[in-house]
C-alpha cells in the first residue's frame, strides 16, 4: 500500500476541518447573537412596561376608591358629577406623609427613565464584556422608591379618610405601584448580571 495513501486521508480531513479555522463556529455564534438579541428585547420590553406602570400609578386618579364613584389619587380628591358627566377635583391633603409619597413616586418615575437612558447609552458605548451596573443600580433605586411610597400610603391612608364616608378600597393605581415594585427589583438584578456581547 502506498505510503501517501496511509497518511493522506487523515491529513485531508484535518485540513478540511481546520480551513477555515472557525469553520464550526458560525452557527454557534449566530445562536449566541440571536439569544442575546432576544434577551435585550425582553429586558427592554420589561423596562418599558415598568415605566408605563409607574406613569399610570403616579398620575392617574385611583389610589383609593370611595362609594359613589369618588376616588382619591396622590394629588386630587375627584368626585364624579352625574349632572354634567365630569370629574370635580380638589387638593387631597397637606399631610407631610402624603407629600413624601408624592416625592417618592415621582422619584421612582425619574429613576426608571434615567436607567432606561443609561441602558441605551451603555448598550452602544460600553466595551464588550462590560456589565450594566449603573443601569441596574438605578433600577434597584426605582424599586426601593416605589416600595417605600406604596408602603407609606398603605400605613397612613386612613388619615385621609377620617372625614369621608366609611367604606371603599385601594384603587388600581395603588395595585399598579405594588406590581411595579417586584418587576423593577427583578429588572435591576437582571441588569447587574447582564453582560454585553458583540
């Protein structure tokens, strides 16, 4: 048997495997890029959802609902006027704790916007392999702010209701604030562990 025939087969197979050097990698790299793109899409969608929840919870008019279509939010006491089909609103209260809730909810909204801007900035400027620490820290601060604001409101809400008819319950804005808290917390943890890839 010719000598060349003995070594030629393996050498040829090795040559085919090694040229190009990354011949087996493109499929793996494409799958990795697809997974990373999908992860970034999910994280961005979650962030936008949190932003919408905080926006509605902070500015809409239902932190507490009373009998007779009356509702209270962080800013106004709104009563439904059935004669002209409009809402009549007045300032809720001058209590210091309510102002603290107002500040904390607005702060959470600002921090959530800031963390999203930071995420976009880091996504396009940060070197490969970097972690989104700044974005994650801002988002964790968002969760702390909304948690503290909702908790203060839950503890002191009855002070606002002292001169109003008994009955009623927490409104959907209060519920949205509590939904936004764990989502913001989870989002912050994800950002801290998220590593940028090419």
